[in-house]
C-alpha cells in the first residue's frame, strides 16, 4: 500500500512537471525610447542665465544709477552664468545639440573667467600694483573697450564702454524674449513670434552612405 501511494505521488509530480514544460512561454516585450524624448529643454536656463548676467552688466557699463564698479556682479558671473550656463550646456549635449553646447559653454566660461578677474580673493588686480595701464591692456583682451583707457583716452574709453553697454542691453532684452518664448511654449503652449529664417539659414543633412 505505501508503495502504491509513492507511485501515485511520483506520477502526479511528473504530470505537473510535464504540464509546466508544455505551457507556452510568455514573451516579455521591452519598449524603449530615446533618452532625450523624456527630458525637458535646458535651453531656457542657459539663455536666462545669459540674459540676467548681460543685462545687469550692461546697466553698469551704461552708468545707470552711477554704478561703475562691477564687483557687485561677481555672483552673476560665477554662479548664475558660470555654473548655470555650464550645467545647461551639458544637458544640451545630452540632447545632441552640439552648437548649443558649444555656444552656451563658451559664454559660461567667459563670464566665469571675468568674474574670477574681479574677485579680490584671486588677487588679479593686486598683482599689477600701480601699473594701471598694463591692467587695462590685459582686460582689453576680455573687453576691447579697455584698450582706449589703457592708452590714456579716458573719454573715448567711457564712450566705448557706454556703447558696449547699449548693445549688451539690447542683446539681453532679446535673450529675455527668447527665454519667455521657450518657457511659454512648454507651459502655456503658446509661441512668441520669432520670424521665419529658414529661407536664409537652411539645414543640410548628410546622406548616409554617400561619398565624402
């Protein structure tokens, strides 16, 4: 009797195993999509940081409210532009936009470098001592208007400084407009009018397999 029970249990176990093996296997389908499709646009941050920094600097260059010392903008140069634009540029690279990555990175590093020059902790200004002309000549490689000041043409340097501030302010306003355009089209689904330049700047895509 025990032997019969053992045979019955063994037979049921074999039948159960056979049923499991005969069942059709479930296919697991994994649906993937490109990484950049799940990411937001970082361009608004880059342009916003650029606009904030350029606008405030331009107001100083134009002499608004008698502000002539740029050290107060070190925070904008190092953090808003220096860090904000560099972070934005890295995400542009993730999106595959090499032009935006290069342009935003270049401006971010430029502003960061200019902020480092103005920071007393780095001692850049102090290293020149009383040689103001050499200091202005060195700054001229960052902003060409300082060359006139280095040559002793103070009035010409002020005119160039204010002219640069005007153009910078206009560029900053354009940047603000572009930033609001990018934010509005993703938040309010509204696009600011920017004009159509496709007739002037045409994109060309290389044909795969074509001879260089």
